[in-house]
C-alpha cells in the first residue's frame, strides 16, 4: 500500500493506494473519526459490487451503518437530490459525529462532500473512489458541488475529506468508456506539471489500455501526487490551483450544451484539451508539435478529439457562467510545452472562435 499525504495543516489527510483496501476502511475510519454512525452514499450498481465489503469493517465494530442509493448520472448532482439525502440524515437522527462515506465515482464524491460540508454545518466524510477518474482527480482536493442548469459545479464549497481510500481492485469492474475517461485527467496532469508522466503515457499506452497492474499503479500514484502538490500550494483555487482546469473551460461548456448526457466528463475534457492546445498555438504560446503530441496521445487512448455539432458562439457564451471566468472575462489555462502551462486572463473571443473552428 502507498501512502500520500495532503499537507493542509489541521485539514491534512492521507491518500491510501493499494489492493484489497475496502475491507480495511472501517478500521481506519474508526481510528480517525470515532463515528457515532456511518452513512454510505453510493449508486445501486456500486453497492451491489462493493457495499458489503466496505461495510463489513463497520459491522465488526457494531457501528450503525446506513446506505443511501443515488441514481447514476450527472443529473444526480443536484439540489433536489441533496434534499432527499438531508431528509434521510434527519430521519436517522444523524449528528456531527456521523461519518459520510462516498463510495463511487465523481458524482457520488462531489455530492457526498457537498452534503457533508452543509449538513449541521459540517460532518466528516471519507472518499472511496471506484472509478479511475475519481481516483486521480475528483476525490482529492476537497472540491464539492452540485450542478445548476446553467453551469456545472456552480453550487459548492471547499471541504476536505478525512481520508481517501483508493482500492485498485474496483477498476476491474469499470466499463472501458469510464476507464478511458479517467485516462483523460491523467493526461492533463502530465501536460500541466509532469513531462515524465506524459512521456510514460506515450510509451506505455498499450499496456495501460490492457490494464497492466504495474503501469496502472504508477500513473495513479503519480497523478495523485501531482494533484496533492497543487492543492497544497493553493487549497481554495485563489490562483495556482486553476492549472488543474486545463481543458475544462471548453469541456464544461460541451457538457452543459449537451445536457451532461452525450459525453463522459473525461471525454469532454479530452476535447477541451485539444482545443485549448490549438488556442495556445494560435496565441503564440506553444508550437504545433505540442498540439500534435497532445492530440496524438488522446487519440491513442481512444478518446474523442473533435468538437460535437455545436456552434462556436454557443460554446463561448456557455463559458461565461463558468467559475473560471473573472469580471466577465474568459480565463484559459494555456500550454507552453509538455509539463508547462500558464494562466491567461481575458482571452479574446475572436481567438477562441478561431480555435474552435480550426
């Protein structure tokens, strides 16, 4: 088992990465939080696969344990769904010593974290991500949120988990489409901060697609370490943490305009990275070779690189309600070279329009 520490003073916590960790989660939670009861939030399909394994540790400690099942899909990240969960917590008389456990992907993690941050002004929660995307990205860093019809993740709060448990065994049941979605975020980490990771992905993409255990453990641990360093520098995204949004400005617009139902988050980010790279070249920030490398790696992993049938103007207008805009100016994370990016404020619409049409 590998241990990574997120150093955030009194909000510090560990990321545990290994195999067969679900059954041991109960003992770690008991040591960290001394819970009065546990509420596990998950999807029905994930509950069938892993609910019993996860809850066994709590049962052995005679700890009251409840399950809340949430419908699958991005549409469950809503205030309406949050209210249903609040109803259950109140029904079960959950107090501030109740621990919430997010068992699932990014939707479950974001929603559970939001509930934990806001129920009785804050209860402890644990992230147990079961998708590659959640393991390398959304479970780490304390971003919690629900969506609004006009924008993704617009209603939320920064609220750190007490522990992140990454059990690599859960990836065996992950659909290939979701597996590749997680690869997109790993590619992003290579682009923004780690050329060696990017090079590794270029060399090992066939092994990674074949779920090679050694390669998989390496890229997950490396990605988590990258995100940990970024979060430690800027927990609340006042500036530097925005580098993690490379590819997300366009990606979130695509998700919003297609009703969160056409693309996975990773697929939308993959497209967003390609066009952010094209924008970077257009604005003189990077060479054509960098654009080709990013596009080529994304293609090698079977991820999309082309915009869907959307108007450039609609995409641009969809960017304005996004959290990454400032003073009604569109901010982009642009790439200079593999492993090197910059935050650029007030990118002109004319440049964006040209990149989207290129």
